C-alpha cells in the first residue's frame, strides 16, 4: 500500500510551525572560534587590569619599609605580613581601629537608612498617582547627575550654621540620601510589585504602610541589597566630604586617616608601610560585602532594570 502525501506550501509550513510553537523557539546564535577567542582574551585583559592593583597591594603589604622601595613590587621579598599589620593596628594608641569603627558607623548606618528611605520613595513614586509625581522624579534624576564634590561646600556652610561641623552627624546626614537608590527603587517597584497584589491587600483592609513593609519591601529585596551595596561602598570610599567636615582625627574614617599618614610620611618614613598595610586592611570589608551580596546584587540589576 502506497501512501501519497500532498506537498506542503510555505504558508502551510509556517502555520504548522506557529501552532506547534516552533516559530517562537529562540534561534541559537553560532559564534566562530575566532570570536570566542577574542572575547575571552578581552575579558582576561580586563580581569588583569582590575586585579593588578589588588595584587600589588597584597604584595606590598608583606614588605618592610626598605624593601618597599628597594625591591620589585611584583614579587615577594622577606614577607612579614602579620608583623606589618600588627604595627598598623597598634600605631599611635590604636588609632587605626578607631578609624575603622568610624568607617563602619558611617557606611553601615548611612547605607541602611538610605536603602530604606530610597525604596520607600521609589515605591511611592511607582505605585501612587499624585500631582507633580513626574516633576519630583525628574528633580531626583537631576540629583543623580550632580557630583558629590559640588555639594561639599554648600553642605559645610549648612552644617556650620546648625553647629554640626566636626561631628559624626556632619558625615552621616548627607549619607542618608541616595537619588540613585530612589531611581532604582521606582524602576524595580514597577517591575516586581504587581498592582493586583496590592489591591487584594487593600480589599482585606491592610494599611498602606503595612503593605509596603510586608509585601512591597520583601518583593523589592534584591533592589534593597543592590542599593545597600552601592551606598556602602560609596560612603566607605568617600574622602572629600569627611575632609571638609572633620578636623578631629578621632572622627576620621579610614580614607582620611590613611591620607593623613601619607601626608607626613616624608618626615616619618615608617608611615609609608603603615599606609600600605592600612589600605590592605581597608579593602577587606569591601571584598567581603561584594562576595557575600553578589548574587543579590546581580539579581537586583537584572530584574529591577527590565519590566516583566
């Protein structure tokens, strides 16, 4: 018995593909070996470029003051890392530990409060319709474009009028505001917090503040970690604002304290090595924060930037 099949036209073939879902299947893009090698090489060069200062810092932290200038900065030479770090911690009555605690205070409290305020503001701008909403959001976007150094002098004049110069508050209060955090919070709230879920909670009689804490904030947790990480690193590495606001070295963060050591190292050469060792210790909290929050950080960037 012979089975005769009718020829299939291109139109019928496309119809079959659409009905079976074949047309919607993503096409696999084939890359040539040369393209893959080029991309891998570019990534390797970028990795070396960014990791080279860290490698140099780790090697330099193991050397004495004489070896720091008398030997190559890329190879080990009589390593004495533990003794160098012990000198950093114990120098001048343990002032470095005080600077480290100040940095943790400025960065931790500033990043935490800024994260909560930014997500709350972004949630309101995304989920509530009120007059002037877009104008407020545009002003916040303008704040993202203004560099922090341009605001240092006006902030100093403002703090001096209220008597907060040379106090913890002079560095903490400006750190509680994050225009970028508000922007990211609004974008993420639009993508991750469904309006139907909020309406269901309102029908159950739940207040708006409780809805934000129990539903909105939890759904925006990846964005919260992203904002916290950016704000923590920004405050930790901030140098100019503490330089303008503070004159008491007991209030200095690590960045300003190490700069003070380096500025007088021409009269005290041992401070060269102490500044290098202090810089090595100062990057450890940043590395821990990035490694521990990396998965939340990547989730916040990808999910919060694309509306589902």
